[in-house]
C-alpha cells in the first residue's frame, strides 16, 4: 500500500503534536538517511493512517523518500486511537508535556477499563460523592503509569493545562519551561511573609520575570489614589524603534528585552511571542520611569515606577520566512 492510498483523519493526527523546529529536525534526519526507518501504521480494511502523521509533511515535500506501512486490525476507532496514543507516549524522545497532553484525552477510557476490572461484574454506575472525587486521583495514577511519571506531575500538568494561562502552556509545549516551574508560577504570591517562611541568609532567592510577574501584576496595580502607588503619570518614550528591532531580530519566542533610555530616564520591558496558527508576532511593552538608587562596580539598583497607560501591544504579520525566500530569489 502507498501513502497516497491512505485516508487521513484529524483524530489520529492530533495525537502527534509537533513544533515547526521539530518538523525541521525530522526532515533533516530523513533526508540524511534517505529513508523513514520507523514504519507507519494503517487500519487494515479501513485504509486509514493511524500512526505516523509526523512524517506526512516530509513525504509530501519529498515523495521519493522510502517508507514502510504496516497494516493492523482493530475492532473500532476507539481501540485504534488508544493503540496510537499508548505507542506514542512510550517513545523516550517525546517530552513529558507532549505525552501528558495526549494521554489526558484517554483518561476516561483507561479509568473505565480499570474500574471494570476491579468491579468484576458488579454495577459500576453507583458511586458515592467521595468515590467520584477520587476518580481524578486514580486517573492521575493511571496516566502517570502510562507516561512514566509520578501522579504529582500529572496533577501539576492538570493545573497548568486547565489554567487558561496560554503563555505558560505555550512555553511548556515548546519545551522552554518545565511542568513544575509552570505550576509554581500559578501559585499566588503572598504579600506578607510569616516568620516561618522568611528566608534565611543562605536561602537562594529566585527572581522570575514572566507573563504573570512583570506584565500582569504591574498592570493590576491601578489604585493611583494611594500616595505610595508604583504608578505615576508620564509620557512613555516612543516604542516603535524597539518594536522594529525585536521584530527583525532572530530571538527565541517569549524572549524578554530590558531597554534603558538614559536621556529620558525610562525603562522598557519588551516581550515577543509568536502565534503559529495566525502567523502573527505579538510585541508587548511596559514603560517605567527609573531612578538610580545605588550603584558600584558590581551592582546597579534601579527603582522602576510603572507609567499609567504605559503598556502597549503591537501585532505584526510574521514575514520572516517571506523575507528569507526573497533574499534567496534575489
């Protein structure tokens, strides 16, 4: 059977999330080998590709590449999908976030199967409220067993995945942030420390500059009626030069720039993120008035007061690939 004869189905394709960089790495390796050594699997009798969607773009671009298709029999689509998921999350090169993001979609199936095995003919539709609450914990254990991690990490993953914090989720998805670090950033920061939680002289202090710290929290401080507010009225410096520079510069998605304008006594915190689906680069700028509190040969301390109305978002169509093609053509 040839790849052109197979039907493609989104419910199987979604099992294999892949970033642009990962796709480029796969393509490079396949071209180097001249063959896809890992076989693709299809549903016998249905002609549907079940496993191997991560290679489809490469095969479309390079139809001469060699490949192998194995045919398997399944009772129904659910059995075939679970088979694909379990084989995908067993791959050691797949990151933990990717495994959990796929595995969590199968938790109902695994939980039902485990409960049926324990019930052994007893009715499984009678649950007390306490038993229903324990389902999530049991599912975390099952998922942890499937992907090879402890249930605590499954809990961390759930908290981040269902938090709606797209900034954290995207960073985890791209492999730029660990699941535990993302979970820690979800915790509310206490304004007052207790005597027990006060760090000692040898306790390391972690400084986090991310979407929930620099950008969100400073924007929430809008009570300008108080004398000690960290917000003040001023005119932000022109953001266009730094927007143009960070848009054109090849920096990692989610990178943060800190710019100091000596003449104006202002600081800009600039963050770039990228929406692959829309093909848009988003630049977010926060403006601060700064003053030098103290400095020496090893240390500079700045006090930064956020400027009212000093937060700006700029959306730019991503034309980096187009520009590269234009340069090659010329």
